[in-house]
């Protein structure tokens, strides 16, 4: 599927659908959007994939969506560079707006039970999308190992896309991209923050700074820290995915 986004570009969308899907609209299915969103990356590919999303679709009757919007690769320089020096803007807008278009286009998607989740850059993107979603597109969100302040992330990565965090260069861009400043957007929303304490890629500091901001401002959220686990959380995958599933079950429960 493709949807038009700002700038005259098109976003590619892939949906993994539950078996025996009722397309009439009489049955509404919850949807999980899996976001990565980093510059020059892509998720919508024509190949067989067997992962957690496959499990959710086949065993939980959850629609599992991925969206390649502005900033993604394989679509030319103009689309790729549309997010240059302004991380946390166009790629986040496209996740929100395209998800809304999916909800409005497909009658079997439950717009009241839609979640977003991501890992690493995707954890940042999921947090930003939930926090800046003024349309109530997402009911809940999950950030695994998110960057929350780009000035504290790997400079060889960040400065490629953002320049320098100086007054002479792009300090304002760095400040605007901080998830740390978006805390008010999570008030009264369901949010789950997960990080390993031994993460040598996105340092645990990033989530600790974020959780402190949320706590100081009395914003309720769920948090899971994995002692001695690195960025992959490789030794605790069963616990991780059971925790994610539990959170989604609570998010998607239909209140009577």
C-alpha cells in the first residue's frame, strides 16, 4: 500500500493481517505500528519475515503495520534528505498521519485500539509519535532503548544527520529533537519504557533522564530495566516479549 505524505512524496506501508480476516468492517481489529524511522533505513520489503509481528497477527488477531515515510531509503535523495538536520520531525509526522489514513481507509482497523512501538531509533520515534500525537491516533506506545537527547548519542552517527550541537551550527535542531522536552504530550497516555542497564549503544542514561523528567512532572508510565543487558536484550527475550504482550493486552482491552 502507498499513501501520499507532505512534500509530494509517497509512504510505503506493509500490513500483516490476521488469518481469515473479516474485511466487511463488522469486526474491528487492533493494530500495532512498528516504527524504526532512522535516516536511510526501510522496513517495507518484499520478502518473507517471521518475527514478533507475525506472532501478533497469527495468534492475537492484531494487524501489524510498518510505514516507510520521509527520510527512509531507496526512494531517492529528495525523500531521504527531507529530514536532514531536523530529526524528530518529518519521519514522526508521517507515522502519525499515515496511521490515521490507514484507520480511515480500512474499515476493519480499530482506530480506538492502535499502538506504536519501536526499538533504538524506533524507541525514540515511538515516544515522539505518542507524545506529539494531538489527533489521538495512538492509544498507547512502547519505547525500547530510546535516544532521548541526541547531543548525548554517538557523534559519528548523529552529526552525519544533524550537524553540530552549537550555536553556530544546529543547536536549535538538537533542542527541538529532544524527546525529553515532549513529556507533557504523554500525560494521560499509556506508555511503556524499557532499557538494559549495560547498553553500550544507547546508554541507559538516556532512559534514566527521560524517566526522571516524567516522574518530576507526575506523568504515570510503566518502566522495565534489565540489569546487565546490552542493546539487544538477548538473554531476556522471553521476558521482554511476554511483557510487551501483557502491556498490549491491557492497552487493547475493551472497557465495558
